[in-house]
C-alpha cells in the first residue's frame, strides 16, 4: 500500500511588499506550524525584491519536506545588481538560498517520494507569447513592438524593467520547458505518478479567464505573457501519469483540466493568501484562505 502524504501548496507570497500581505502570510505560517503537512511547496513569487531569503526563513522551524519553484518577481534585478543578472539569480543565487533554508529547488531536480509512488517536478515556466500570438496579429497592428517592449495600453509589464539577461522570452521558455521535460522523464523512470508545480500556468485553462466580449489589447498581452504551448504539449504527452498540476502567478483562483490532469491555480493575491491541501493518494484538495480581519 502506498504511503499517505499531505501536501500543502501555496504561491505568490510577495513577502516584504505589503503589510496586509505579510500579515496574511504570517497567518498561513502559523496554520502550518499548528497543522504541519508532510510536504510544503511554494509555487513562485516568494519574496519581493531582496526578500526571497527572509521569506523562506519564515518556514525554518517547519519540520517537513520543503520545495519551491521561483517566480518572475524572484528573478527581478536592478542595474549592477550584486547578485548578478536574472539568469545568474535563477541558476545560482536562488538555489543557494533555497538550500540554506532547507528547500528543494525543483527547477534543478525532481523530488521523489518512492514509498508514496509520487514525484514532484517543477519549473518557473515562462512565456513565448504563443497563447495569444495569432489573435494579437489579427487584432493589434503594432503587436511586435508591444511584445518587444511589453507595453500595454495602460502601463508596462515590470518584467520589461527588471528581468535582465542575455536571452529573450522565447529562448528562456525553450530552456525551462526542455529542462522540465528531462526532469519529468527522469522522475517517471523512478516513480509511478508526478505532480507538476509551476509558477506561470502550465496550461491555458489555468491562466486569466478569457472574457466573452471581443478581445482587448491588454487582455491579449497578459495572455501572451502568461505561459506557452510547449509545456502544455509536454504535459499532454504524459497526461496519464500526471494527476495534478499547481501554479500561481495570475492571482486568479482557477480549477481546470488538461485531459485527465486536474489543474489548480492557487489564486492568492497581494492582500490575502491561499493554501491548497492535497491528500495523497486520496486526491482531495482542500483550500484555506488567510487574511487579516
């Protein structure tokens, strides 16, 4: 009989950004101390700016297995940042901090639970505009410039200001999707089933809900900057062995399917936090919401 596991999955803590959000995170941490899971997973956007390490320190006393994937905010850098560029932060700085606080960095290696017949495979995931490219070409005359500069009708995506690296979005998407595929194959060689953990949504049904009215420029751009078809295809090829997928990023609570894969966008926001509790192998998922009264 497979071992029983209780997994707690959260995302978008944005520690250090807003007092209301930090207060909500403190409530989440206290809940986990009182009712510790077997495994805690954080699906990105963990700390605001330089607060990644201090966010992880909140969980230092939690006696369970801990794992994470970073989010786009976690790899933001300033000019002449002492940590390096965004690629160095992603590949070197964040994994080092994660290890110092007892977190498994899923972007570099899957996490396996042989007695439970389960593995966790994770990625920051990224975007190559493929979810909205055809519609952008059809509806937005200056689509190329808007994608290049991440310029909305209102404002600009902060990734354009703070993600600094010798790559473009398509190249990084290809890299992280390939890494995810390799890790997924390695995990499935050693275990029966895998839960996917990403920051950017792993399939389109977990991204921003599409409005019923005709598409807007900003709506299409947000969709373009939220995910990619490549990782969807990777998941679909192994769908019979991936019962669950969890993500964050959009701050929109969503539940959807990719074939038999049951997907959850955790849906925490700047002023409140959500936690999903997965009972394995039972398969029930129970939400908890934390906010100051």
